[in-house]
């Protein structure tokens, strides 16, 4: 996965966490619309990206919700990947 796709995953995960907090009924549809609008991406491409990366987005959103600092977020991501703790 290239760096641009990784950045989109992180942005999408932040949007997903925000949608969950706001109790949005269809967070993946909202995220697809936002991605299309703010990343200048065709809607179909944005929705395919969101749906094909749904598990990664949910995992990263968990890391966001359970972190209080960038360092903690990085540690949570390592936990998701199965890396040993430092």
C-alpha cells in the first residue's frame, strides 16, 4: 500500500471514529461522501476504497479512540499489527 492510500486510511478512520461518536446511522456512506468531496475523488472510487478497507478503518478507529497521544496511537497500531511492545 502506498503512502497516499495509508494517509486516506488514517483520515477515513478519524472520520469513522467521529461518526461513531456522533451516532451517525450510515458512517461508511458519510465517509465515502466526505472522501470524495475533500480528496477530489470520484464518488464511486471513494466508496470502493472505504468498503474495501472497512476492517482496517474500524481497527484504526479503535486505535484513535483508545489513545491520548500520537505515541499511544502508534503503540495501538503496533498492537493491531501484532508487533511486540517496546
